């Protein structure tokens, strides 16, 4: 028995494959068991596709396709990126009984799925800036404040300072702080541009 042929779009990788070119008929139950039959991922789009058969070994069941965003965490010891799919917030879940219909669905998804942007504050790919990330989470939890902006200006990276400037509740006085004390010329220019806009004049 051979693995199911599948046309991979550019950027997609097969992370795991036990999906064979066989339909669910009596005598082939063993081909429809296990936690996953196929796992695809795209590091450029941070997209993850998982295919299972549910219920396991039940020939009247269906393929269950799940699309997830994922984050990468760099493992310095192994020099690899650990993949962490967001199982709590699937983008798409589909049940398909037909093997060939699943092939068509997968090939279409690989073509059209949009990229996901890591929302965390990072030093480089897969490496979180813990200090700036803590400020981003504080912004989400407590909103923007003079005290938090003071900490961001004193200890935060250019990334979190730019992020803060885009906050919907930022005030003119807080923007002025970035214009005067931003960590980089780019941050200061962004703040000054905002101050010159019609909203902040």
C-alpha cells in the first residue's frame, strides 16, 4: 500500500504521514487509526493542518481536518524550532468522508490559507523578548496608562514601543513621551507623524 499522493504548495512541509491511498472498506481498519494520519505545516505562514479519522477504526466514520495557527519557540540546545499549535482556537474544522474530496480540500487550503503573524514581542524568530512581551500582555489586561508607558519607554524594545503607539486608547500626552524619549529615531518619527495628524493637532 502506498501513501496518498498530494500536491504540496510552495512552503508547505509534511511533518507526519500515515495516510494511505486506501478507502475505508472492510479489512483495512488498521489504516484508519492513530491520533493523526497527516500533519502539514507552513513555517512562513505559521499554519498547521491536522488530519485524523474519527472514530478510529470505524469504517463509517470520517476524516476530520483541523486548521490551526501556530507559534514557534526556538530551542537553543537543539538548534530547532518547537511548533506550538493553538488547539484551543482552530481556524477551521471539517469532516469529510471521501478520500478524494479530502485531497481536493487540502490542496485548496494550502493554496489560499493566509499567513499568521506572531503577536508576541520577539528578539528574533522564535525567541521571545520577555520584558517587552510582559508589557504587551499588560496592555491587553489593563489597558494603556502613564505608568505602563513609562516602563515601556525605559525598558521596552522598539517593537513594543511601536505597538504601543498603535494602541486605540493612546493619548496625545503619551504620544509626546514617545516623540521625546523613543528608543529609536524611527519610533520618534512615528510619534511625531501622529502628532501632526488631524486627530492629534
